[in-house]
């Protein structure tokens, strides 16, 4: 794995997360899971899954989760998280344009 032009070794990653007390949360089948997947659901929220740090406008981190559903409709009473208020109120399907 490489980050910012420097090689990053799995043992360095293991030590980094172990020192922060979250190493066990990142293990899947004994292996570290350091990837993040973001999907925009049709007419719904943004789904974020994997290794991520969600911060508020002041830079404070929300509690660490394995996945989150983020509001796109601005109707949720639990922002930035989705609470299902978009049902029937959001009409948008994000699509990748062919390059």
C-alpha cells in the first residue's frame, strides 16, 4: 500500500490503529479492512461503509461506526444521518457519466 508517495507497511498500520484502541474493529476474518466504499442510493441517502472518520463542521468526530447512512434530502431530524424522511420527498438518481 502507498500513501502520499511513501510506502505504508501493514505492521505500521496495525500499530497505528492498535495505539488508538480500534484495531479489533477493523479486522475482518483476521485481516485489516482499511477501505471505504461510498454509494449514493437512488432517491435516498449516501451510504458510507468501511474505514472512515465522519466530522462535524467544527472538526469534531462522530462516534466511530462501521457504516453510516447520510441524509441528502435535508428533512432528517437526526442530521447528518438519514432517518427515512426522504421517502416520497427526494427524486434524484446519481449516475456515472461515460467518459
